[in-house]
C-alpha cells in the first residue's frame, strides 16, 4: 500500500492508504470526503457543549433578542415544548441568546460531552503521530456516535433550525463563516506532490512508479489558489535536533581545547631531569645578586 501523508498548508491532516493503480480521480474524491468529514465532526463537536449547557437553538427570528423584545413582538418558540431533554430540563440562560436555556440534566450532559470527546479522538490529527490512517468508515462511525448521543438526550429530535440537526441532514449553511474557508468541494480539490499537481485522469503510478511501499507527503488545495509552499528540506524537529547536536559538539571541542593546554610543562614537577639536577646541585639556581 502507498501511504499518503495529507497536509493542508504546513499542517498535517491525516494519513491515507491507497495503491499505485488507483485512479487519481478516486483518490482525490476519497481524500476530499475524509477532509470535509473531519471538519463536519469538528463543527458538530463544537456545538455539543452549547447544546449541553443551554439546550436547543432558538428560531432564527428570536436569536439575540431580550425577553422584553420577544414579548413585545409576540414571538413564541413552538419547538420548546416538543424538544424536551430526557429526564427533564434544567434552566440555564444563554447570555448570547442563541439557545432557549432549557439544558439537559447533568447525567444527559455527560452523555453528550463524553460522546463528543470520543468522536473527536476518532478523527484526530494525532493519528498521524501514531502512524494510523483515518478512513471514511471512521468518519461515519464518529457521526453515528454523535447522532446516537443526541437521540438519547433528545428522543423527539432537535428543531430543524438547530445547527447540529442541520449538520446531520447536510443542510448546514456556512456562508460567510470561517468554516466555509476550510471546506473544499470535491470538484475544486487539487492534490499536489513535489510542487506538481497530480492531474485527474492519471494514476498514482504515473507520478511515483510502481513501488507499493512508497510514502508521500501530499497537499490538498482549492482550485485557483496556486501551488502550495514546498515542504522544507528538514522538519522543525529535525532542525531542533541538529542545533542541539551542534551545541553539544561545540561544548566538546571547548573541553578538548582546555585539555590540550601544555602550560603544565613549565612546572618543576614535570621536568624529567629534576632528579639528575638535584644530585648535581643544579636546582634552585638563580642568576644575579641575592
């Protein structure tokens, strides 16, 4: 199997296994799906603490309004009585006014938070350090875990405007958000290796040969953004190790220079002729008046 270390910019994303015979069209499609799937899991996990702390999302026309404004405008959240958390709600006001404040109890909150941590770990970038791949099956498993936890806490489901439900149903609207800059549409995704774009319609072996034990660092990029920066010849960790080795070598050379000091040769105790001079009375001879 060929192992691809997928990066975006200088940041590692995940490892992906494929073969040299695999069409690049398929490779790019799968890598894009994993990349976007990891982002989706991350977005849901970032909303889970808000759901656990403050309950379901308010309708868009009620978000950000004060209680007085809601009364004045005669607005009502028709989903509040339908979407009640298991075990009953615990009121905890959302200061920014996005959610209705009817939070799950501590036991149900723990279910949500624990599942979110497990889902994040399933698709974490730490898999790169562990030399393990992230697959589409792992993405699906993480999403299924999150969906199951939400159903346990909210058996009647979430309102259709809740961002978590919209993510599950592929209805999320990321327009104008930072998250929209991270997502790459499959038809806009490009795969780069060694400062070359790997063209769709070719196979991986057209670029790297037929060695199935190859490991590559590839970068994904949105079409029209130009070539990504080349990988440095040495990594930050390698550079750090080189500097440490250089420093240790300098210290060793200093010690060797100190050890090579031959000034001791002028000392009386180092004179090989000292005993002979003593017998001949030639020691402690000084010229000039005493």
